[in-house]
């Protein structure tokens, strides 16, 4: 899989947590974090990477994708995310979520939703809402 706007978190828990913290708290980006493994998730990662690359044309370097193949490693960090309670509840069954520049949870793509290009764009667009002029 060739990606240009995606970081795949390490397999070891300590490294994965450190990398997640880096992307969420230290980089000035909007994020789509994808959770899990398998063929459907790989397709989601490829699609999200394409959407992030397209959005980067208007917002250079701003959209980024993080792939957490083992979301259990991030359980504590996910619980601490800032965002509406309704979205935080959806994280338990979500396969991806979007964070804005202030690291706030703004959208969750559920496992039972189609993760097509439009839905991915919608999630990243929600993260961009306070960034666009």
C-alpha cells in the first residue's frame, strides 16, 4: 500500500502511544484516525490518504491520516479525548474518527457506515470547519 499522508502507528504499545500523542498534540494538523485491521480497513486507509492528499492542495500539510492497527493500545488516550459525549460514546464501535486543530473530536465513522470517499471527506471537512477562511 502506497500512502503519502498517512502514519501507521507502531506495533508496540509504548511506541504507538508516543506516536499518537505526537500527532494529536504536537503537530498542527487535522486528523482522521483509523482503527483496526483487515481488508476493509486497508481500503479505508487508502481512500482516506487520497482525500487527505486532495485536501492538502488547498490546505498544505494540514490533513493527515493516522492508522492505529491495534486500537486497544490507545484505549486510555481515546477515553481522554475532548469532544461531545455522544461522539465519545460512538468511539467504542467506530472505525475512524476526526480531530480538529485543537485536538477536539468532531466526527466518528461507525463500523456499520459505508466508508466511501464522500463520508471520509465529510469527516475531514468537519475537522476543517474552523480552519477554512
